[in-house]
């Protein structure tokens, strides 16, 4: 029983370390052939947005808004992929059924 508790504690520590790594890892997404770039953390927090001046047309702000949304979605998709890579194996080690409150 003691060994099982130690194993569970190690898996919990590994999970916390992986979550910390995700929170610190920048992931980039882009849209419009790179005209708009968004940077999020591996945990999905938006940290930066770069808009090329060529994407700015005062007469057409809807297209710019669409490009921003697309870039953020692209970055978030990359962050979710990173989460699966980092946290997926840990979830399988915890029984594969996932844990309440975690995205896997």
C-alpha cells in the first residue's frame, strides 16, 4: 500500500511539473499567411498579438478581426496539442479515465 501511495504522489508531482512547463511554454499561431500572429502559453493564455501593417485596412476592420480570431484559434489549437503531448501520458498513468477538472 505504501508503494502505491508513493507512486501516486510521484505521478501527482510529474503532473504538476508538466502543468508548470505548459504555463511557461509559448506557442504561436498565425493567419492570413502570417499577417497576424498570436502567441499563447501551452496552457492557452494569450500573451502576444502581432499585426502586420499590411493587414490593416480602415475600410475593412471585419477582415482584420477575422484574422485575429483565426490566429488566436490556431495558437490555441497548438496549445491543446502540446497539452495532449505533455499531459496525455500522465493521464494514462493515472488510469486513462481522466481526472475531473483536467482537459483530458
